C-alpha cells in the first residue's frame, strides 16, 4: 500500500493519490496482444519484440503517473484539434459506423493500428492535396515541435513518418497526401504538413513487422540497434537491463 502521508507537501499528497488511481486504472486495462503499427518506426527491433511479447519492464521503469498524464494530455489535445478542424470546415471522421476508431488488422491480428481520423472533405489545401486523406496529430514539447518545424516529419520524427506511411497503405489512403498536425504543448502553436505516400517506407515497415513477429515466435532475439548500453536510446529503454543482462 502507498503511504500517502509520506509526501511532505499538500501538492505531493494529492499527486500521489492521483498517480495511484491512474496506475490502478492502467493496470486494469486488457494487455495488448498485438504489435502496434504506430511503433514500427522505432529504432530497435529487439525492443519491438519485448513490446510485442509484453515482457515485464525492468524494476523501477514502470510508467509513472506523470507520464500517464502526458499520454492523457495527448488524447485531450487530439480531441481539441479535431474540434478545431471541424470548425474550420473539414469533414473529419474519427469513428466508424459502429463507433470504433478507424483501424486495420493484419497478420492474423498480430499487427494492428488505429488512426486518429480520416478527412473525407474540406477546404482546398493546395496542389496535390485531396480527399479522402489520413489525419494524424501529435502533441509535442516546445523543443520537439521546433525540430519538426525546422526539419519536417521524415527527418525530425521518422517514427511518426513510418506510422503515417503504414496507415496510408493498410487503409487504402495512399492516393492523397496525409495531413499531419502537431500542437506545441507549451505555446499551443500549430504545425501542419502534407505527407505524400512513401510506398518504400510502408513496405519496409510491413516487412519489419513480419520479421519481428516471426523471429519472436521462433524464439530468436533480433540484434540490438546500438552497440553500447549507455546510448541514449538504450538508457531510455524500459528493457535495458533485461536486454544487456543476456549478453553478460
């Protein structure tokens, strides 16, 4: 049991209670049994295997309440952006006739993805853009948002670029560029980019999904993306100890 009195400040006590409630709600959610298409662009294929297998994370690396609130903020901002787009004249659909998010399932359900929405009509956004079009939105820190604004999606956020390409391919939304939007969480500035379909990227990510899933089912651990456990990506990985302990 958590000792709520251990927090010295009033803010700390309240935060501890909220964190405990959020973590309890997260623990009660059904465990994911598929590889999420939004993660296919991650740097390390071995990390994807751990994620797909729902391997326990290293002690002390569980998702804490603060990060859960960050995730929740992303959902709230996504809803805000959808409202703003509709107010601006876009016919944006985020649910199918059954009330479920648009998505796809492949490889006997072992690969799945759920998109933010589909634009079926709206204003003229210039040459090359048309409808229907995939819509994906992210809420980013100021630093991350500035990197996106400077370098654009493919360079600044390759994992999101891969997500967009895979969704366009599997949902048949490849004829028109996707609309990718991002909200600066600090300033509420908006970024928008038309993302043409990258067939090569979509195929590489689809092949990667097959590779990750079949290797795991065969009991084979794929190579790490990095040769040094102190690499920033390894340090941030929730399975760092598990991964490198196997090499000890």
